[in-house]
């Protein structure tokens, strides 16, 4: 079955929804999203969104903090663009209905997180992402040109490859004509032809055993673009959040926001010793790569499974007021943060690399824009500064929308694209093959391609993943498509890209830490 739309957006987090609102007055919009429409990394964002609001803060200070966190690998022009637009774009989000907490003076109550030299993080209690997603969806529902296709899984983008032409990464004019999308309710694969397609599929946390990301984060957009021969960069820079709640068996891991450390909580070993000053003079509020590595090192030194976050000295009322969800979560596990320290451990949290885009969100494939966590814009360099990613999604949605409107007006549908051919495929008899392979991918990545890496570990991971790749491609060829099978295929691709880029980088920088280059 064929459907036609001016703008096809894949993903309904902050990036996809903002872009939808910005293009919808100019044409028809489909938002394809693989679970319920609010399910996304955005929904779980706790700390908030970084923006310069009042003196003594300044754009220059925020730019400087971003560049320092990025360890010399940020694109300074991009950093300047995003940060100088932060105030205006966040004000627009507020006009659209997002609420952020204010203090008694009526000013925004700005929090501080690791790597920030000022208080500049706007937040809504400790569930900022939920509030942003709520406000954006409320506005999207009201727009007559926007249709949300929930529980629709994008399998692959459409290019000349689907017309039988040979396409490789050097082909200069690869074009995107839309996507093949599986309606999970009917199990039918639809051909959605679009004049412009926008990838906004978020992160890839589930390539690791422990992650703070919800289940939808399987790197689909990056894998789709890579398969279509688009260019992808910086995949070695995987951010591990230092403080996810240590609660074995809980997947995904529950986040204990960095804002809790911004509020004064202190990291200690199980035997009660502070350790962060040994690693960095900024202590518990050093950038994330440094804190996560320090925790990893302390756990290994002492043979402990976790470290602890001491909140016992903090103002109880202020804490509960700022972090009601974190407080309730801890209490539900029998941890009263004012009596016991909170056990924490690093967990995969964010992917800095992704689909290469320019300042307008254009990918290397024509008619295909990409925005949000699935991209590599140059903002984060080797390590993302806390609370800069919601901001990046907002700013790039704006830029990509402006260019997409002009692009859409010049494009037409490619009617030659054939419908999906399911001939010769069978229902999988053995789901165990998919679930077991997924476990293996996650184990390989967690054991060998985590916070600390070495050439030997990377080689072993690469060799093991190669076997899984071959097995899964064979399964893919003969099996009826399902979201689980596609996600496995995508995660194998993401694992491959992380390892490949990690092997290519011959230095330790930011989030990529190789034993051999530790000096
Ligand atoms: P997402 O919000 O992840 O949305 C991606 C969308 O794509 C989802 O709707 C998903 O279902 C859909 N999708 C994926 N694949 C497919 C497919 N094949 N077909 C159809 N749909 C698909 N950042 C901050 O700046 N501040 C914070 O305080 C903060 N806290 C965080 C806390 C947690 C627990 C987590 C996990 C992340 C946090 N982050 C934070 C990071 C931030 O939330 C994300 O980087 C950001 O929300 C990404 O937005 P996005 O729109 O790019 O992607
Ligand atoms: C947090 O609240 O610690 C997450 C902030 C982020 O990932 O930017």
C-alpha cells in the first residue's frame, strides 16, 4: 500500500515534534513513531534544558563550558550557533505551553549540573522531559495538518537502491523518497512516499546491557541511514551517566539526575570515603566522562558493585520539592535518602555520534534531514555537556524546518518505488534466536566496549559481532519482518559502528578512553 505526504518525520521526541510544528503550516505531515507517541528519551529527561537566562550568566560562558566538556572536538561554529539561540528557542517552547519551575522572585529556578560554570538549567521538578513532551504533543494534536502514526515502525528509507540502482557511500546524489513502515497493529508494510523525510529517532542505549534509555532507543535511524550509504560519525563517543540507581534486574536503569549532585549530594565509596577530588578539582560536578571513569575505577579498586550518593546532609524539604520522583523511587525501594546513601553505578545514557548533518540538519542524502540525538552536529564533540541535548533538538528542529519547507516545494513523489516484497519469507519459528542474539550483542558491547577500552577488547568485540551479523543477515533474508528482528539488525549495526570508530581513533579523548593512550 502506498501513502503520500509532504513531510515524513520518523520519531516523536523533542526533535521530531518541534520540527512537525514548524513545517505543518506549509504541507501535510506524518509523524511515524514505533511505540505510543509520547514514548521517547525526551519523556524521561530529568535535569532539564540548558539556556542562558540571566546575568551573571552569558552565552560566552555557556559556549566555553560546552567546548571544555567536548574536549577539543566540538565544532565551535555550531556551538556558538546553538548556544546563542538557546534563550530565544527556550522562550518559544515556554510560549508553546511548557512549564518550568520558578523561584520566589518569579524568576526561573535554574539548576546546575556537571561541567556548567553557572546555574542555567531550566527544569520542571525532576521530570522536565515529561513536561516538554506533554506540551509539544498538546500542540501537535491541535494542528490539522499533522497525523501521528503510532506503533508504526520505520524499517528502511527509500532510495535509488529500491529502483534497482547500485548505490554506495561514494554515490554523490543519493536521494531519499520516504520510508518502508511496518504498521505493528496490522503487520502490513506500507510504502510512505515523501517529498522530504526527517529522521528524529533518538539514541541507541539498548546496545548495552545497562542503559537509562527506554526500550525504543535502538539506533534505528542511524542504522537506516548507514544502510542507505549516508555518512555517520563519532560513534565511539558513548556517554555513560555516572549515577544510575543500582538496582539489579531493573531495565532500563533508573536515573539519579546530575542535578542531585548540583544540589549538593556527594559521591562516596561504600565505606564512606569521598573520592572525586582525587580525580578532578571540580569534584562531583566535573564533566560526566571524568566522573563516570572515576566511579568505574573506584569500583574496580575496591571490588565493589556500586558507589554511593550521600544526600543525608541536604535540606529535606528542598530535596523533596526539587526531586519528588527520585525521592519516591528511592523510598519505594526502602532507601530513605536522608537515612541511607543511594547506591549508584554508571549506565549508558547518550550517544554523541550519529548521522552527519550540516547546520541546517541536512544529511549527506538528498531530501533527508536528521535532527536530535540520532545526529552528529559537532555540538558535543567528544563529550556532551549535561542538558545540552534537549536544546540541540530544539535548535536543529528549527533550522531543519526552515530549509525543509523550501526543499519540499521543489520536490515531487517518486512513484516508481515498488511496494515491499515479502515473497519467500516465513514467520520465525524460533524467537529465541532473536532474543539470545540481542543478549549477546549487549554483553559484547558492555564487556569490551564500555567506559575503558583496549585494542584487544575491541578486536574481540569486533570478531564476536561479525558472527552475530552473519547469522542475523541470514535470518533477516528468510524471515517475516518484525520490529524485534529489525531492532536486532539495527543494534548489530550500531555496535559495529561504535567499534569501528573506536578502533580508528588512536587517542584517549573525552568519552573514548583507551588503556594504551591513557597518558
Ligand atoms: P527521542 O526523544 O528519543 O525520540 C525518538 C523517537 O523516535 C521516539 O518517539 C521513538 O519511538 C522513535 N523511533 C525510534 N526508532 C523508530 C523507528 N524505527 N520507527 C519509528 N519510530 C522510531 N537531555 C537533556 O538535555 N537534559 C536532561 O535532563 C536529560 N535527561 C535525560 C534523562 C534520561 C533518563 C534519558 C534517557 C535521557 C536524558 N537526556 C537529557 C537526553 C535527552 O532526553 C535526549 O537526548 C533527547 O530527548 C533526544 O530527543 P530526540 O527527539 O532526538 O529523540
Ligand atoms: C540528568 O538529569 O542528569 C540528565 C541530564 C542530561 O543527560 O543532560
